[in-house]
C-alpha cells in the first residue's frame, strides 16, 4: 500500500468534494504571474490543478504524476489549455528550471520529505518559490469528543506511518522546508471550523471529506488487526455525530512558501567585486589620489 | 480550588504577557460605538480590559469581578476613564440593561456555562450582543510531539474538570451560546501558530503563556497524584523543546458573537399591525374603494 487513500472511484469523488469546499481556504492567495512556468508535483487526479490553472490563467503549468490512471482522470477534469500533464516520477523527471513549484497533499506520503523538497529545489530557477500544502490529522478536534473517534482516526495515522508517510506532517512544514535549504519560509495555518451554522462545511468537510477519509481505511485497519470492527464503527459514528446541529469540528491545513535563494559562490563574488567600479578598494584607492 | 490558574504574582505576570501577545489576534475586531454601555463579566486583573477600553474610547465599560484582589490590580493597570470596576458576583449583580456584554476566559471555569450565558442575556437590551472568547487546551498540537507533553497538559485539563470547569470549552462555544438563547451566533477560531520564524510568539506564547500555564499546576497535579514528578517535568521540558528553531506550536482560541433577539409577543404584534396605517388590510381596503 504505497498510497493510503487509494485510487477507487469513491475516493476520487471525495477528493473532488474536498477540493470544492476548501478551494478558497487553501488556494485564494496562490497566483502566478503571466508568462511564468510552474511545476505541480504529484497532481493526482487534478483536484488542485483545476483551481491552480484557473487562478493563474497566464502562467504555464506542468503537472506531473506517477499514476497513468490518475492522469487520465486529471486530463478529463482539467480542460484549460495552460497545463500540460506528464506521467513521471519526481526523481526521474528532467526539465528546464521552473519559476515556481507547487506541491499539495504529497509529502504526507513520502518517507523522506526533505529529500523530495531538496530535489524540487534543484528544479527551480534562482529566486523561484515553492508552495507546499499539507493537512495534519492530529489537528482534528471536535464536539462531542469521544475516545472511539480518536481511535478510528489513529488507524488512519498508523496506516499512513506503516506506508512510510506521516499524517501529522502539517505542523512540520516549517522545519522540513527550511531543512531542504529554502529561505524566507513562511507557514500559515488554514483552519476549517465547522458548526451548526455552516451546513456546506458540515456536508463538504466533516462528512464527505474527513469522516469519509477515516471510514475509507476500515477494511485495511481491520485486516491489520489495528482495531475491532465494533470499535471502528463506533468511532466513525461518533465522527458523523459531530455533524449534528450542536456539534463542531476543527481541522488545520498548513501552507508553506519558501524561496530558492541561490548563494553566489565565493570565487564568483570575488570576481564580481574585482570587476566592479564601485568596490571599496577602488573607492579607497581613488580617495587617496 | 475554584480557579485553577491561581492568583499569585507569577500568574498575573503570565496573564499580562498573554494579553500582550494575543491582543491583535483576539480583540482586533471588537469595537463598541461611542455612547454604548458594555458589561465585562469576570474582568480578573484587567488583562483584557486594557485593550477593550482602548479600542472603544467612546463606550462606557462596567467591568465586574468577584475578587477584590484582582480588581485592585485591574484598577492600577487600567487608567482609562471610560471604565468602572465593580466587585460583584455575576448572579448577584443588578444594573440597567447593557448594550453589549463581553466575557473572556471565564466560562472555562464554570460548572454551568449555559446558565451563566442565560443570566448575561437578561442583562442585555433587546438587540444587544454578547462576545465570548475561550481557549481549548485540546487544540494544542506541536512538534516534536511526545506522549509526556500530552500527559502534562492532561493534568491541567483534569484539574480544571475537578474544579467544575472545562479546559476544552472553546470548541463548544457555538452550541453553548445557542443553547442560552442567543441568535445569529457566529464563531470564529483564532489560531496561534508558532515556528522558528516567529521569536516573539515563541517567547510570548509557547514559553510564557502555554507552557508556563501547564507548569503552573505542577504542585497541585503532584499533590493529587495525577502524575509522577519525573513524568510531569519531562512533559514540560518537551513543551519547552517545541520552542526551539525547528519546533512548532499550535493553539486555537474561539470567539463567539451572538445577539439577544427578543421576540415580540403575538398579542403585541397584532396590536402593532392593527395600529399601522400601511397594513395589508388597510391597503387592500383602499384598493377596493
């Protein structure tokens, strides 16, 4: 199980719902200038690509994914002409440096996210930016709160960890992106808060995104012996219960933006200074004339 | 122990720091019109009062608290002339109806927060608003995450529960304020996110507010046998560890605003309609002339 969430149709529907409800929260402040080139690494079924390309109609996107099945869905979903879909593994992908990189809901599945970020850094022009968005299942809090609900959520976290990923990665974006060598790293949390006055989010997030995602690992969690069927079902029922009028649900996504500041090597710097008419040596020499 | 956080000097300093670091996040959107009257219920040492009265210089505040010691500090701290401090218990306090009520970090200590909110509702004029702010210790997530840190936090939660309060009350504001009969209730989460790029919050929130607050119940938690000294100290050390450059810390406050919509009784309504020159009956009667 390399990808916990799976590729079945129900899952694709969930990812579609999720993108719809969360578009504004996650993506409203991501826009790329006309003429710029953007690499979307791990575009999957294109759930984020739809919004990305619509928000930056003048930019050109290259959206890559390792799965041909996902790309087939993405190509059907995204009809804009400023995106090219390419089947490729990140590590084997070669291209001209991009102005910007965008990566969303991908690092959570990787055993070595810093290595992936460092690889993406090599694909950026000097001064280019990376934008990273991840969730954090440990940020889920809700009312009424029950132990069974937390145990069901922990199944998803455990399965993702067994697959080499980290479902709690959101809170780590700042140290991860910094460790990969990016600078001016800024992380902003994006909290989804749901209560009885927000029926769209009750349906689009609490029910059809988060709880459906937990429920989606039921068979695997039972097969692995992580929990009993009764306890898991109780937990999922409790999560659906938070969608009632007097329930609440909270979940936080994290968005990081970093810059690929490429340092000028010491030799180059010396050469540049020597060639500069306004170096200190030059000025001091003149002052002594 | 009626009030978990205690009244000692160190605690007052902590509350002062907290107010300083969080003023913008919690209070920037609370302003009352000139001439309006506002009741601040449970003002304590005036940590919020300073900001409240400064942000609404034309409004008149009545800030009440049951503790004479706290009020003495509040009177020294708040020198503005648009506030009157009154020593009173909420249940025994009588006054002309206020235009607005403000209550911050109070409900967490009460066994029956809905009853308190309902009482506050009786002190509001029709159409007046209530603003409620509370934290939620269950919203704390951090990196590196350790079991010991969570166990130390749970001591604070358990002590507050033993004292009749609820340290996880933030997530319940919507149902609580609604249950008290307020309408148009809107809750907005206010998340404090701290990473290595935010030294002010590392110091002001992670260290001096949250971790200091947990550490503040050390003696009580040990006396009650909730945890061993070694484990508690390990947890607190782990919380301080999240304040390092590669650590992160998250905490969410919740702010609710509700309106005291007083329904006009059916009899009154009939009378008002009968006396109106522009009622449907009247208009239809004329149209038939």
